[in-house]
C-alpha cells in the first residue's frame, strides 16, 4: 500500500488580455503600433488598434522601452510611451495572432497585484474543507504572499504545506525571504522562462534547488521536462538529460504536466521519468551536515551505503527524522513508520527511490 498526498493549485495573481471583437483571432504583423489599455470600454473589443489587459496599474509600474509578452511570449511588444493612467502605446516586435483571454507577462517590471484574489481565497477554503495536504501557491513574489496564504488557511489548515511556485523575476530576487516562510518550493520553469531570459533559467533552477537542499526543504522541478512525449512515445535526449540533471542537482521531485494531463502517452512518460530518476539517483553528492542532529542522519545514510542496505527504516511522529535522512540523499528508499497520518502524507515529497 502506498501513501498518496493530495495537493491543490490556485490561479494566483495573473494578467490577461480581454476578448477580441467577435471572439475571432486577429493577425498582427511586426512593426504594428497599437494602444494597450486597461479601460473597461475595451474589455471585449480588442483589435489591431486597442489591446485590453486586466491590470489597472500597468501604466504606473511599466516604463518606456520595457517589454510586454502575450500568450506565453508568442507575441512581444515594446512600450513606446505612456499615454495616460490607463493606456500606453506599444510596437509589435513579431508577426503573430491576437486572441482572447491570453496571459500577459511584464519581464523586468515589478507588479503590485495582491497575492490572493477572491477566487484564490475560495480555492484555499475548498482545500481546507477537503483536507488537502499541500497547496501549490502560484506566482509567489515575496515572503508576505506566503503569510497571506497562511492567514486564509487559518487554524483548521495549519497542517497544510505551502509549496511556493517561483514563476517570475521578483520571486527569484526575493527567494531567500520566501524560503524562510514556505514549506517547500516548485521551480516552475514555464512562466519563469518568459519572465527572465531562457538562458538564465538553469542558473535560477540550480540556485533554488541548492538553497532548498541546505535548508532541508523539499523542492520540485516542473514544466516541459518531457514535453515532446505529449505527442511522441519517446523523449528527446535533451529532455532525459534535463530530468537527470534536476535529480543530480538535488531536486526531491520532478513533475509532469501536459505530458500526462492531455498527452497521448501518459503512462510512457511516467515510466520514462521514473527510470531516468532511478539511474540519476545512483550518483548524488550530499551536503555536509550543519549540526549534531544532522550528523546522526548523515551517519545513517553513510552506513546504508557501506552496508548496501535495502532501505532505511525510521520511526517518527512528526516526520522530521525522515526529512533529515532525505536531505543527505541515500540511494535506498526511506521507509517512514508513523502513526501520524498528516505526517505520512506531508512527507510524500521526500526523496525515496
């Protein structure tokens, strides 16, 4: 029998375009200038002249020369001038299509959206009511976002772990303070690769995983890990290397998304990821212990290697001992025996091959 944890994920603070005229896709060419506006009159009237976004403070936070990405970066715009409190003029930097309700990213711009919308609060209360074990908190930008979520979870949801999804430049810049507050981290590389240059995503990933390892907090690496398996039975070699490198960097979990949610080969994707992880886990360099208690945990892991142990058995109430063992990356499974059902589910994130 296996213990399976339940997690829920909210929408988080996001910016989206409005509806196009007639709901139709509109072709736009490089060099086209238009007005990007948050004025409600254009919420359902986006066209080649006006593009509505639902962020009221966009003209207050963005500057001339900054970029605006639409639809996961498929469309790029450069800000030419701020017109008034609700509108700015921008130039399209590539050919593409304007569609309804697409995501908007403002790379290099600090936005001031609240951490939780009313819908997010409803989702959190739903999680508490249904006794989920974890919350995957989207678009976390600062430590106060985590505190806001804890306040909504309240006393009844105090055992729910908060996993901060780092998806923007603000989250990366404020990572140390976020790590102090959160129970774990998800390196969400999809939106992160839009917010910061794609070539720098791997540096951010390695930094966040390393700091989580030092703190002994679980870290998940997610998004586009085996993306080609959404429609193909085998991954690319680069994707397999990506999964293996995440494991060897020290990730506790690697995560599939579209591959299993909508893909043609969900079982094959899970099998490939499992096999890759098992091989990658054969080589892992654990950090040095930080204090006496951790020295004991590392000694147990070292002994398991010397004896070629089949597993490490740990009896625990809170799960903390198992978490310390996991920090030093044994190559054998950690079997946690506990009478605490919450701890059993909470620590399913812990590395256990």
